[in-house]
C-alpha cells in the first residue's frame, strides 16, 4: 500500500478545507487561491429577470463553475 497522508481524522462532525473565504486552497500542485467572488456566483438560472435570458444566465453559471474548478486545480482547462 502506498504511503499517503490522511488530511482528516474521521471526526463524527465531518471535515472542511479552508476555515474562511480568505484562506487559500488548491489541488494537484496548482497555486493556492482564496474563494472566488463574482456576480456569476449569485446568478440564478431559474430566477432570471425579464431582461436576462435563461441561456445567458446558464452560460454565466457554467462558465463560473468551470473557472473555479480550473483555478483550484480540480479540472484541467484548455491549454
């Protein structure tokens, strides 16, 4: 069995990574970042206004999700 480091100790309450939005985290050797902030995170696909189409809101949300996963190293972006 390979040697691995356990990052939790099986607490009955669970585990968390990052205690605040200003704490930096990353995965797979990427540069750690703080929690992303942006208007797209607050965009609701279903609660769009009359001036915003569902497709526009959906695109904004999906783009923000992709950018966040890429930034923390959980998804490799286009080269």
